[in-house]
C-alpha cells in the first residue's frame, strides 16, 4: 500500500512541474559599446621636424691691428651694446710712429710752402718771358713733388690714426658675448676671433624638410615651435626663409624666426617645428579608430533606437589621432567609438557612456523605490 502511494505522489509531482509553470526564457545579453555625440570642432594636419635654436646674427670679432692686449671689459654671457669697447690693444709703438710722421709732415709742409712760393714767383717771370719754359717746368715739378710728398705723409697719418682708434676693439652689434679668446697681457691677432658676439633678441631655428611638404610652406607662415627647455606650450614662430634648392642630403632648408625679447631661449636648444599642411574649422571630427573600412566602404556605426546603424562617410583632413568627417554625419549623431569593430548593422547594443550609465542608474533607483513603496502598501493592507 505504501509503495503504491509513493509512486502516485511521484507522478503528481512530475505532472505539476511540466504543466503548472511557464518555461523561463533565456535573457539575451547585449553587446556593450561607447559612443561620442557628433559636434563641430577644428582639425589640422601637421608634420614636424627637429632643429636647433641659433642666434639670428653671430659675428666673430678680430682686431684689425695685432698687438698686446692691455685690457678686456666683457666676459662670456655679458650683454653688450653696439660700439661698446670689448678690449684694448697697446698703442705705444703706434703713438711713436705718429710722432715721427708728424715731424716728417712738418718738414714736408715747409718744403711744399717754399716750393709753392718759388713757383708762384717764377710764374710771373715766365709769363713775361724772362725765364725759359725749361726752367719753368723744373720749378713746377719741384712744387708738385713737394705737394705729393706732403699728401703722402698726410695719408700715412690718417691710416695711423685709424689704427690707433681701432686698438679699442668695439662690438659690431648689440647682443651677448658667446666666446672670449683674449687675456690681459696676451697677444691678439687677426688669425683667430678675439670675441664672438651673438644677437639673441631674435632666434632662428633651421630644419630640413622633404620635397613632399615643401610647397605647402611659405615665407611669413606662422608655425608652432615646441622647446621643452623653455615652455611646455608651443611658441609661435614665422617662416623667414625657404630654400629654393635641396642640400646634399636631399632636404630643403627652412628657417623660422622667434621673438626672444625675454632671453629665455639659448642657442643650441632643441626645437620641434610643426608645419600645418591643411586646416579646417567648424567641422565634424572623430577619433581615427571610430572609422572602419571594408570592401571599399568607409563607414561608422551610430546608435539609433538602441541599435547600431551603419553609415557610410566621406573623409577629409587626417591628423595624428583624429580625422575629419566631410560627409555622412550630422550634429547630434551618437557615433560608436568603442566596440565598433564587433557590432553589425541593426544589432541591438548596450551603451556604456557615463551619461547613459548615470541615466540608467537613476531609472533603476527610481524603479526600486517604487517597488519598495508598493510592497510596503501591500503589507499594510494585509
């Protein structure tokens, strides 16, 4: 009897499971993606080259008159103005030569004056026919020779005066002393620079560019110059020179000028110059990896009504990590920027953007609060 009862209960339980409950449907898991709302921005295609900062002008100073250095007044790193005396050379020998020339000049002047007087007196005699032309020519020759001798000595004195003045060697420009090659008591000659002075108020950066980008560079163009030793942000420079011919390396030399009124840029600092090939403003810009290419199609996925939609696009300017969308999208479109390589056209997706997560979280919290409220009301009714 007990055995029959157990069999009956087992059959009832089996029948209750199959007929008394509905089958639980398996919940479908949506693919998660992240989107970016389309808006207008700007983009520029740039290419960069590395160069070094150099002074806009650099002059090697050598004395025109070699000699012993009696004094120098500026050292490396000192600022100098144009015509400031850098160093001086001993002038004792030159001064002695000058005194000798002055004595010779006085003698020559006296001889010239006497010859002049004789010539003028004999000019009258010649005009009256008292002396012959041969005598007259001889007297005139003596006068001309005395005049020439005086002029020669005067020229030597002028040259010597200039040499004496040049013994105070001056800076040819306003700038900074880069090198000093003289010492007090040493000998300065024109075989080696005594000083090097550079103008750092304007800095030049020289770079070599390829022929592919040369024709997009023009004199006067503004360029970004990044010098990390000076600033974390790029400095503004202007193209001053574009070489018309390639150098031995096959590259074309381009020079850029930067204002350096504050003196922060030093010669030799490394610089990265960025040239702009193309630029667009008020245009749609997306991350490069958001754009897909397959079977000669270029497209993106946008999210509409919770599903991914394939949209063919036209590309424009390409930058390092971004690209211009010249056609196919409009403001407000939600373009998939993460997970786009795994979705298909029309597939339902789960958007994981922060804003979407926030809205979903708020909706979840609101729903949970309403369910709790209903449960409490039911408990009170019971």
